[in-house]
């Protein structure tokens, strides 16, 4: 009986991690393709967004417009996640490099567990110090 309960607990926690990975992969794909509408669909209602030197808390609609402009000015070529972890608040974070036609950008985003899903609560797109 205890083995069954332990197995069930492991499976349920694995499902939570799997769901988180699915959202992470969808966010990365939206970044790679420059799909601001798809990307914004994973945001909490008011997201902490930094794009280059501009930083504020925006609604999903405002954030989508800002990202659409960014992607129009910097068409994405590829994005690679280089590091991930868990913040002291329990949110999963991912750090990667977004390669565009114009430059490289360091991207950091935090996934927060909401009622039934994981959503992006913070997204930062900053100039990369590793431009090639």
C-alpha cells in the first residue's frame, strides 16, 4: 500500500514538471518564431516585462504590442535555453539567448503555477554581453 502511494506521488509530481516543461517549450517556440500573440497567451494578466531598457508591469495586450514591435525590429533566428532553476519563491526560471538578425539578447522568464497551469509572470529581454 505504501509503495502504491509513493508511486502515485512520484507520478503526480512528474506530471506537474511535465506540464511546466510544455509551457516552457511553447514559450521558447513563440520566441523563436517571433509570435507575440502566442507568447502573450502564456502571460499572467499583468506581467513584469523588460524589453531592452524599458521595464514596467503591463497588461497582456500591452505586452503583446511591445513584443510585436520588438520582433518586427529584431526578427528572431533561434533561441536556446542555457540555464534553468527554481527561485526562492518556488517559481521555475529559464535563461537563454535569443539570436535575431540584428543582435543577440539574453532572455529570462519565470513560470508561476496558477490554478491549473503554469504562466509567465516575468519576461526580460536584454542586450547580451556575448554578442558575436
